[in-house]
C-alpha cells in the first residue's frame, strides 16, 4: 500500500471490527487510517476500500503534532467507540 499523507507511515496498533469488515491502524506519528475489508468469493482478502486517513486529535480537536504525544503505542478502542 502507498499513501500520500505524512500520517501514512509506521502503523503500530491495528483494530479489526468484530465481523472482520473494517480495520483501523494507528501510526507512530499520530495518524489513523480506516478502510473496509474486501473479500473474494472464498473469503480471501481481495483489497481495501473506502480508505480515510487523518491525524489523531487532542481533547480540544487540535491535531497532535509532537511525536511524544502522538505516538500511539498503547492505543485501544473502547467499548463506546472512542480511543
């Protein structure tokens, strides 16, 4: 996969939806990527669709720009859908 965003690098954490329909990795530079998983007839991975990418944000909505705050080595998806 190739990406044109500065956020598309060094994926640390990967969350896959319970039905294996979507995935969301978090990057070591404070970015996130999400996509729908496409499967072939026998269930093998075919590709990714509907990809979106963006920066992680602080509680006030500003992008995390300093690596010390943006490195996502311990991020986890909470039951309510928040990180």
